[in-house]
C-alpha cells in the first residue's frame, strides 16, 4: 500500500538501526508523544530492537485516555436524558465514568449512537428535528478541525438541535507540563506528526530552547519512528536541542492554514483537566463565546459535576511516562480490556491496551482476551 509499505521496508529499517547503534554512547530517555506511535513501537517491537541505552517513554497523546472523568460523567448525564441522541466515536462508549459507561446508558434505553464523523451526527440532527443531538468532541489538534467545521456547518445550515460536548486538548502545554514535572526523565521528544500536520511546528522552537530538549516531528510507520529516534539521538549525542521535521511528507512548518483559521474562529484556549494528571493551564479548547449556543455543557446545564479518580488506576503515571503499564498492580488482573479500570486500557491508542494486545505482560500472568479493543 502506497505510503505504508515503503515505510515498513526491513532493509531500510536495519540501516537506520545500524546508524542508531553506531551513534549512541550513553543512556537516553525519549518520549513518543502520541499513542498511535506507542502502538506502532510496541506492535513492531521497535523498542526491543533499539540499543539498550535508549528508553522509549510513552507519552500522554491518546485522546480517549486523557478525557477527564468529569467530562465522561457529563456525557453520561446528557446521554441519559429523554429526547437526546448522543453520538460518539466507538472507543468512548467503554470508557468508565463514575460507576457506568455509555454502553450501560444505551443498554438502559438511552439513545447512544456510534458515528464515524461529526458530520454523521449533524445529519442525524437534520433528520431528527424534534430531538437534541449531541456529539462528543474529544481529541487533540487532529480531531478539533472537523468538529469546528461541523459547528460552522450547523450554524450555516440553521440546525439548532445540534451541540458539541467539547473536550479538546493541545499538545504543547502538555509537553511544557511534562518538562516542569519534578519526576521528569524525558531528554527528547518525538512530536506527533499528525498534530503538526494541522498546527505546524511554530510552537516548538521556544519549548526546545527553554528546556534544552530536542523535538523531532515524527510519523507513525516503523521507518518514521526509527528516523525520529535516529535524529533525536544524534542531537542528544551532539548536545543540540533543535526542532527537526522527520515527517516532511505530511508536515509543513506553518501547518494547515485553513484548519488553523477555522480553529481560531470556533474555539478559544482554556485550561483543561487531563485524566489522571490534573489541570494543565491553556491546554484545551472550548467553544468561543459567539458559538456558545452549540456548547452542550451550557445547553444541558451540566457544569456542576465534580469527580474523584479511582485510586487503583495509575493511568496518570502511565500517561506521564512515570510507569510502564505492566508495572500497574491491576494490569491483566483486575484491569483487562474487557473490564477496564481506566481509559488507557480501553482506547485503541492507550498504552495499557498496547501492552496487553502485544503481550508485553512483564511478569504478570494475565488471562489474554481475543478482542481487547472496541
Ligand atoms: S492497567 Fe488498568 S488500572 Fe492500571 S493504569 Fe492501566 S488502565 Fe489503569
């Protein structure tokens, strides 16, 4: 398949690996920001092929995983109301809220529907003018543009029974928070290529300079990741800390200008809670005041919900790279994909799900399931 097969070429992978082995002289800890990169690394065994001096720390870039419990509970509350059609991507239906999930709301009569695009939800709103249709808008800078476009379309078409429950997050403030943590061991970042394809790379040089940390924009196929690691290690060995673009087939420095303009019009930057981590200043988007009529939190008055994270789930430490999934006591025992305690075990981009799916079980005798993700 074009743009995939050539980036999985074993001979080229060996050449990159040889270069990395020849370059590294001492231990380095690199964080891959995105959960998609984590799954690719674990699936292809890339971490096991690298020199033992290189540790890959799994970052917080899984949109389902970082959606705060409070937002899940708001989604559950809205989806339970009569007259509401609640639409979401499939992963979110199994993410545990306080005591239940969206699947359980559906099994008790709630009209919860899986869609593949926010525009599907808008069409449902068009077809059901006597119902309130809510789309659960989660994710990073990658999923925010289509959600922004859908709100724009709703206003343009005069569709008033559509609203968005917004839980969008931004990568650069998360990188900042990770670097400011007293426990931080990260010495270089593999930035998420798809995020940069939207936002560009302009936010990163200042971060790289201030924290003296190399940031390499990296894709998702094995050769992409090896090239990102190769460039990051080369910088570390030379004592450099620059932003490099190792994903030029998708990323331009200025990003996607049309998408960025849409984001600036529809959303405004806000503080945002990250599940298991807490509030990170300026790390999210919410609908701008002139689009508030499409904001489900206001439309359904669910602004007062507060929650407490379950103590047994250590996903906050996993998301900050402080703990490997199989080091969690619940991994593979009380927490499995079929009975997840935390979102990192549910999501197709979650680190716990990746370790479970690809048998990175550590010493834990886990009962494996055939279908670990939705
Ligand atoms: S294994 Fe389960 S309980 Fe442990 S951190 Fe991951 S999701 Fe949470």
